[in-house]
């Protein structure tokens, strides 16, 4: 599988200027190669959310079989941005339904990927590792990015598996010491300003990346109120889409 990062109609704004045409050209070439399973990932911020539905439609119209989109929460989202997100996801639902009626499939993996039943947990350190550019071992690359410049913080020692050489020599002892800190990063251990997440009726549908949330300035396990609202908007629209797809399929 080849996964390509492409931010749709705002590619030239969020990425290098001129990369829009080059990326579209690359997508078309990859689609013509036999045996390649292509997925495109798009990221939208509070500033670019207004082009979410049209960007996803553009990518769908290119013929990309697998599309993921995510919402950047590093910067706070105000009320207007949240309303725009809700509006864009409603538009996207209509676009997906129209595509489904014509083609019989839903290429949006963000909606169709089966994460299984139960409370979401961060898989970092459990079934994945990453080696940073300086040779350090982390549960995933986001932890390596987050802790740059924070080497003296107490949290650093909790999530750092050590250098590659050190870990290879004493991996069992290090793993059993560090992994429990990763294991606690599950939704039932998170909190918002309003409540503990385990009390929320939407907990089994909510998937907050603890590192993405921490980039906003809070500690691990803290979910800012705007992140909570974004999740609820996404969950609500996903359920609406599922109901509409069921109605369409039963006709």
C-alpha cells in the first residue's frame, strides 16, 4: 500500500507552493500502476476546514480508492470554525451518498475503517515503535515530535524507551518499565473540562489521539473542550451517514 499526504484544495497554502499540481500528477500516475493500493490522507485546520467537502470530492473524483481525512487540533477552534466543520461534514455526507449511488462504494476510510468495538486506546508502544532521527525509540513518531526540546521534563522519561543500542541490549527490562505508561493512554482514562470521558455515552465511538490533544498545551489524557466538540460533530455525522447508507442499500 502507498499512502500519500495531500491536503486537497489548500495544498499550496499548507504545503510547498506549487505542490498541488505535482501531487495530483503523482496520484494519477500511481492510480495507473497495477498492484498498488493507494490511500490519500488529508489534514484540515480551523483555517482550511471551509474547503473540506470540496477537497474530498476532488480526491474522490480522481478515482482514489482509499481516502482518510483528519482534523488538526494543535490550534484552538472557535465557535465559527466548529460550525463550519459541522456544515462541511453535512455536505460531505451528501457527496458520499451521491458517490455511493453511482459507484456502490464508500472510499472514505475515515468512516468505513473498522476499529472494533470497545474503548479506544493508543496503540503506541503496544504493536508499533518508531526510531527517531537521533536513534531514540518511541511508541510512535508523534511522541518523538512532541518531546523535542522537552528532554528534561518528567514525562519524557515515562515514554522514552532509550537509544536503539541500549534498547536492544536490555529490551525486556526497559519495555516492562515504560510500556505501562503507554497502556494508560485509553479513552476511559481521559478527561475534558466538563467530565471524565468514561462517563460520556459516546465513549465507544470517540477516538482522540492523546499526543495530538497534548500538542494543544495540556498534559496527556487531557482533552480540550473544542477537541471534544469536534469529536461529537464527527461521531454525529458518521452515524447520520451510516443510517442513510442503510436506507439506500435496502431500496
